């Protein structure tokens, strides 16, 4: 049964369905609604909601709850995620699952509260210290805010690693139909957790390994998980790519605008298609290479000064010319604006 | 020894061999004469005495006691510098039956983790904090601590701590005793056997309080660090008794259960109820029973005019007519009486951009919005303007403009608040994008108060009637290409 739902609310609903019964957060625009809605829903279904004294504390509460085997999450925006980076590194290093939402706002510094995608580097490349990765999901609709949140909890448990839902104020504030299929979500047994019981007494959660070889073995173990994730977890979506001459690449809210752009370009005689990464890490490089095989030009559009475009270039490795168009400051380009940019930049190639 | 019970066995709360320690598994990593060994022993014995070993989760900090998990045969969680009270908070709330110990040093608790300890104490978390204060950073090689004494020479206060530069030593017990919520706060010292026995009682008492669900307790333990102090263990212990104790007076700073006001009862819901899966409107038997059409709109006006709600009503109507729909608000820092607008897209196909830069319909609920957005309306589009007539000299030649004085009509009905519903009715009548019955049925779900619902019904009728009777076809410019 469909319901009209806001993106930020859909995240909390997805978390409730996924069995998340612990939310530790700190308010920040434009992510506060997630905390507000979690404050309402999570206690009603018997869970814990706590507004921490800072994002630093919030992420360490996430660490604590995850150590105890809870499905736990937090949500914030750029400045808050910057504060959480130390904790995220510890969570990855200690192999703890958790789900974090970054409703990206304009930066750097205090920036503004309008949508950007400028946390791509800090979320996708890992803003904390050490050799670790976040799995990063980029929803583009209210339905995906829900579905990918449920998926995020599964992935977090499977890889015992932080999973980030990277979105923006537009997808978060947007209302769209949401179809919720009620179902039992099975959670894996967490025999590694520390619960204050006789059965879990021998367990230890830590990220400190003093011996060089022991730490290297640990890093290699993490890396093996990341290799597996790259093998198994890439996700993407395509629109009219089969006969495309120009391939537009964008994620999140941009991919929605690009879908309209593709329609506009096709109406004007240019065969355009859309490639939308759903997982930003692992990046769907194989899928992109396959799709881009027959295109004459690729154009990446982002709400930043060029971040994902680096992954696109790495994936395509010089086989196709890659153009970039970015807006910042909270400006989201209209389809008409991008259409004009595509004609200006790629027409010579097509 | 008279008056003392001599224990010859190692507490079972310790491991027999410290296998997590790479080498020398029979001895600790602590220096000879270090206070940590004594504190560990006191905790382990108290856990055994109280029968808490299986239930215990020890949160170890960053500092010399980072490796507390080498020794304690309990559930162990090692955390980031200063954050033990935060992690302990969530561990305790996740496992209410567990006994959670936050073991911290002076740098960890009183410097980098100041916020965490103050707030955990202020929440009255039912945890036990053991705070080892030796006035210096031991693990990192003797840097100044927030509890270093005035004149104390450390590697980062090479001329001695100066009050003018680093302030005075931080008194954690006194600080936390200013809060209402903690249950038990005591400062003890490890300088002699008498005080060690006092420390033993304090440690056990803190754990007993937690076992009884009594709330937050903190025991500060003044402790020797012979290595950093460059003293032999006996002299270091003496220094604690003669110098450190003078700066940090021993004693009980709090010993009573706080009286907290009762909180509200939180309703219990099933997952289905929480997700509102069963509470949605009933399915319409046959999809697209009514005539509906694709439309993109921008609705704009002052905050407080129900701009965003009007868009949501439209979106909900379209949803119930099995259309695809997107609603995107302008959002900003919380404020009232600013301008507000939203984008609504109604479609029978999957919607691309929810951002509508060239709407087919503009609803301008004030003059500012009319001026701001009229030019963006597509050629052949429609503008609904909340007034009896257009402003002097205004024109938007590409669009058909219909003036509907929705606010005036709403005022006559008795509430300016229903101006948005008057305008919604006018929109439906003018564009036939969605059936008016659908609006009524949505309003019936949204408006619970019967009197207000009646007012909304009247507003729907008034808006429709106004368009039917007062708008003369052809009375306003109707350019070519009028397409819906």
C-alpha cells in the first residue's frame, strides 16, 4: 500500500523495518528530521533514542551499541560527519556494523544548508585515518531512501563495517509515494558481540594491534572484505543507454534531473542515456565500462567541483572522453541547463 | 595482619594467563609501583564478591589502561580517547542487565573526554566510572594532564605548570558534584594500606549501586606513576599521600539516590503501526477511475499561508488516484513569515526531476511570488493569483492568468487559514487535473476536527463556485498554445 512520505522519514521507517532499535544522534540541518522522526518512532517500537552532547559522542554511542550487537544508526550532515570521522575509523577498525546517513549540505566550513554532493571524498574515500572503506549508497527517490536503508543494515552486518547513506536535502525533504512491504527481516547471529552475558564474556571489541605483523594481518583481513564487496555489491541503474551516443553519469538528486535531461536531449535529436551509480563505494566500474563501450562521450554531473568524475575516469581509463559539469553552493541545475551544457561540450564528439 | 583479610589467590575475574599480551604472559604491562595494578585488583575482587563477572562489560580507554582487556576475564570493549562514557552509555542501554565499567585516566576523562563524562553523569547513566588520576599522561611519555599540579614539571610544561598559562588543576569530583543526577562520587587514594582499603570499599560500593539500578557513580583514585615521576615506587606512593592528596582532598562528594521527576509514558506500537502501513487510506478499487492529467506546479507565497500543505494535499490526491507524484519544498533555517514555495509534479509516468524550473501552473498566493515566478511559467501555462486583480502594469503574456481572491473568500468564510483550500478548489476547477471528490476525501483524512472539516468543505465549494461564476472565459489573455 503506497503512502506519501518524506525522504528523511522513509529512512527512519526503513530502519524500523530492518530492526534498528538504537539511534544516537545530534541535530543539524538538513538532517534533523531523521533524528526527530527517530525520536518518535524508535522508542515506540521498544528501542533507544538518545540525543548526544555532540556528534563525537553520538558516533561513540553508535560504537557502544554496535559492540553490544544492536542494529544501530545515526544521521547527520557534513560538519557533523566531519566530527564523526575518528569514530567511523574506530568502527571500521573494530569491525562493527552501523548505518550512518549523511544528508549532504553546502560546504566547506559552515557553508549552507542547501544540497551539495561535496562529501563524496570524505564518505566514499574515507575521511578518517587508516586503511578502511565505507560502503556508500546513494538513493535517488523516497522509495530508495527506504529500500537502501533496509539494505544498508544487511550490508553492515554482512561486512561488519559502516555503511553510509549519502543523500542531500532535496531527496531528504522530497515527498513521494512509498510502498512498504511488511516482512520479517532476519538478523544474523552476532557471536562476536559483547552483551554482558556468560556466553559473550570471552569477546573483545578493539582496533588496537601493537605488533606490526598483527596489525598488517588485520588490515589485510579488512582489505579482503573490501575486495569481496567490490566483487559482489556494486549496484547501478540505467536509462536509455542501449543506443546512447552521450552517456550522462550522476547520482542521487542529480540523476533525477539527468533523467529529464535525457528526455530533453532525445527530443532534440541527441541520443543520450543515463548511468546512475547506486553504490558509490564499491563503485560500479565494471558496469560503467560495459555501458560506455559504444558511447562517443561521457558527461559527469555532480553538485561539487568534480569528485565522482575521478572514479568514472579511473573506470574508463581513457577509453572515452569524459566531460564534467558541476554546480555548488546549493545550486541544483535544471534539466534545461544541463541540456545546454551537453550540447556545448559534447556535440563536437557526436 | 590485624584488621585485614589477606587474600592469597588471584581473583577469578582475572585471566590466569594474559594471552592477549604478546609476551611475558604471567606479568602485567604496568610498571612496578603503578597504581593501575592495584585498581585492577580492587575491581576484579569486587566483581567476584558481588558475583558480577559474567555480566560485566569493561570499557577500556586510551592511556596506560588501554590494555585492561589483557587481564579482565569479562566482556571487553576498547574505545577511542575520552569516549568511554559515551560508549558505556550505549552499551548499558543496549544491555540493561549488564554491569558496565568505564575505566579512565586523567587525560582521557578530564581533558579530551570532558564533555562525555559531564553528560553521562548528568543523564545519571547507571554505570560505574573508575577514574585514575596520577596527574600526568603516562602512556605517551609524561605530558601535562588537566590534573597536573601547579609547578609540576612535565614534558609539555617544562618550567612547571603555570596557572596563568594552563589554569588550575581540574577537580572532577567537585565539578560533577555540582550536578543533581549522580548518585555516588568519592575520591580515594592509593598512598597507604588504609586508603587502599577505603578505595576497595568505594569501588565495591559503586558496583553495588549499579547492580541495584542506583544510577551514576564515579570513584576518583589518586594513583602513583613512579616511572614518569622518576621516583621509586615507595617514594611515588608517598608523594601521592603528601602532595597529590593536598591538592585533591579525599572524601565523599555525593552519596544519595537522586529524586528525578517521573517521565511521560511512551506509547507502544507494532512495527506495522509505526510504519503506518495499516492506517493508510483504503485502496481505490479500480486504478484511474477518475479523469486525471499530468501537471507540473509551483506554489508560492508567505510562510503561514499553507503553501506547503496545499502542495501536499495535491500530492496525496494524486497518490490516491494511482499517479506518480513528487513534492519538493523550499527549505531554510526555521523562520516564520518568510517566503515559502513548493514544487509539485503529477504524472502517469516515472518522474525525473522533482525540481520544477518551468512550471505549467504557478499558484501565487502573494504579489511577491507573482513577480518572482510569473516569467518562469511555460508558454501556454496558467497562473492563479490570490487577488481580485493584477498589480498595476503587471503582465505575463505567455500565460493565462486567473485572479482568485482566495484570502478574501476565506476571510468571509471565517478563517484566513483556508485560503489555500479555496485556491486548491479553483485549481481543480480550472485545470481538471484531479477530481474534487478526491480533495474532499483527502481533507477528511487530514482534518480531524469536524468544525474545521466543514469549513474546508465550504472553502472547496467557494473556490469552485468563484471560478464557475466570476471568471469570464476570454476575460484574460489567452495566448496560443494553451495546452491543457
